[in-house]
């Protein structure tokens, strides 16, 4: 049973990493991640303005980044604030490193 459990964990890890890295395949999403890394936190409207994109487009991409575990969202009244989910990103990086360092 141990080998089966290890295999199912690895498959789950592969699916999780696939979602994580797939979210980064879009240039606009990468720009959004870089912007959030520079600013620590900003509103969706600030992000749209900085990237010269529409707010609905930025929101659409933010949902994908959130689902992939790259971005955290918090609401304060009508404002939506975004920040990088640095803990989740670090966990994905560590899982990826463990995966490729196996001998």
C-alpha cells in the first residue's frame, strides 16, 4: 500500500504543479506577478492602470492566478486588494525542486 500511496501523492503533486505553472504561461499574468512583487499589495484598479489594461481583463487573469495559488485576494468595502501568496509560491517551488532532484 505504501507504493500506491506514494504514487497517488506524486500524481497529485504533478497536477498541482501543472496548474501552478500553467497559470504563468501568459505574459500579462507574469507582468501582474512582477507588479505585485514590487508593490506588495495593490487594488485591481491600480493594477489595471499600471498595466494599461481594462479592469475586467485584469480581474479575469487574477482569478486564474488565485486558483493556481499565486495570488491572495482580500476585500475592503468595494475595493479588492491583491498580493502574492508568497507561502504558496514557496511551497510550489520546493515541491518542484524535490521532484527534479530525485535520483
